[in-house]
């Protein structure tokens, strides 16, 4: 082959390759504001909305099923589901929106909503949904998605499920109903404990983390802020906070109750069936069902015997939020999808896998084809949530406040400070970090 023939041969191969590449390249690049995936030709007349979430099995399966049903029935919208890691969903969303993109919708834990609302990443929903839409939802769950900004308060998410605490117990060890007050609870727990066995049996294993115990701070009459958002921890809230910290220290030091800030130790005792009662979140329902099967029981958190007052645990929600950049047509499609997720049929499907429905008119007791234990637990969680309070969602609550309160509690349980000293230190730290005047 001559040099000219070899050159012509190489050129012919190059032209063929270029032709193949051109045929495989899309004519138009996809939009990135917000993320817009390629859809089938039959769906191109519909408004396409991308939804980010961090749900895991089995909740992710029912979410996919709900969206498939919606996409088949909707004449105007198509939802595209995209999973993201739990640890990075909120930061991924904030970054994507700040760069002019991101999904149209996302399902977020309500305590993360405030920071995104403060930066203008989320769309306020008060003018998009009617009072009738919102009045049918659990008020405490709705409050968890309400964000107070400098001059106003607005709804930035619609809760489709909620999460709160209750007493889990192994019914095989109870001849009658579980304890309903703290004095009886501790007496029963001590009676069920056997530290001489190997391994020991604990009547109660309690993680003393702030999120699982703060409901009793309010039962003791303690407060961190008053109704006008003034810091009162070291003032009007001091007596109740001291009583609460002394109560926690007593639990921590009780040799016949496994009460610890070491969550791993508590979890190990529960997962190895060495513990018979605990306080935990409703999202752990499937875990305890797997441990105790037909003997799993769920009850209201025991009332505080001192004053016969109920605890006020936090209520968190999984809330649907909207990208602040979506268009008017996309907003209306999103509202239609929100109403679909909070209707009775969708809420029943969520309940079926252990999610707690926010729709108050849903008759849980009459829900068909649902495990009776799940139905019974859902009635308890709804009643408990009605006694609870919305989990704070501001950036301030998530960073300085929560950290300072956790340190206050830990310093008492480690015997580094007395309750009085810990409260004084926490009050001073909060005033400094929140730029508030010193306590009078």
C-alpha cells in the first residue's frame, strides 16, 4: 500500500467514526433549571417534576408505587423520582438550588427546612394551598414545617408523614397493660431486671439522648424559650430544668435500669433481646416488630408522676418542599401532587409500611389489609403526637441551641457539673451565641 493509499484509508475510518458519534449525540442538551430528565414522547405534553428523597426500604418501595400510580392517572404531570443519600440530601439540595438548578420537589426531614428557607431556597406554600387542605393535617406535624423568619412566619413544607416517641415494650413480660406513670414504670422496670443472669436482663434500656428525653423537661415545667421566643432557661425555666436534670441523673445512676448516653450499649441490649422496654421514635417500629414479633407493644410515654403531667415529645415530619425557582405551571402541578400524597388512599399505603400518616380524618382503626399491630401502634403515635410539640427547625435551633443543651445534659450525667451549674453555664452560652443581653 502506498503512502497516499494509507492516508486515504485512515481518513475513511475517521469519517466513519465521526458519523457514528454524530448519530449517537442528542440534538438538544437537557435543561438544568431545575433538573429535567429525558421523558418518553407520549409524556412530553405533561409537566415533568423531579422529586428528590432519602427514604430507604420499605418506605422507598411504597413511594415508588405511589408515584407510578400518580403518573398513570395524572393527565397533566409526570413525577420522576431520584434517591439521594440521607447524609447529603439537604446539602446537595442547597448547592443545586444556589447554582440555579436542583429538583422541583424534595422530601426533607422537617428540622432541616428552616436553614433552606432562610437562604431563600424554598418556596413559601401558604398561598398555594387552601385552609381546607391544611386543616386536615396533624397540627403538630404542620407546625414542624412552619418557619419563623426575621419578620414573618410561613409554611415551607407539607408533612406527608410524622415521627414522634412512644414506649415500646415486650408484651410477653406483662400480664396487663404497661405502666402509665413514671413511678410505676421505674418500679416495674426494676422488678423485671435480673443482673445476676448472664447476660443480664434489663427491665428498661433507655438512651438518655436529648431528643428522647427532652419531652420530660416540659413535663417538669422547664422551658428553654417562652412563647415570645425569649430565652428563659436560666430564669422562669430554671426550676423545671433542674428537676429534669436531677431525674435523668437518678436514672443514669440506677443500677437496676440501663439508662445511658451510650446509644450503642442501649441498642445492643435491645437487639439481643436483653431489654424489655424503651423509649424510641415511631420510625423504629419495624425494628421492634422484627425483635418481638406478635409480642411487640406500643404505649404512650408514661405521665410524670410528679404533678401527673404528660411529657411533650418533639414531633418531626417528612415534608414535601418546593424549589423556589419553579415556574407557575410547575407550582400548580406540584400542588396537585401534594394533594394526592395526603389523600386517604395514599396515606393508607404509607401506613401499611409503618409510616405515620398526617391525615387526621384517616380512620386508622378501620384501615383494611394492614397488620393489626401497625394499626394499633399508629393510634398510639397519633395520640402521642397530639400531646407533643413541633420539633424546632431553624438553623439557630439546630446548631447553637441543640449543641448547648446537649452539653448541659452531658455535663450533669458525667458528674462534671451540678444541674444548677450546668443550667447557668448553658444560659450564658446561649446568650453569647445568640447575641442576647446577660440574664438579669
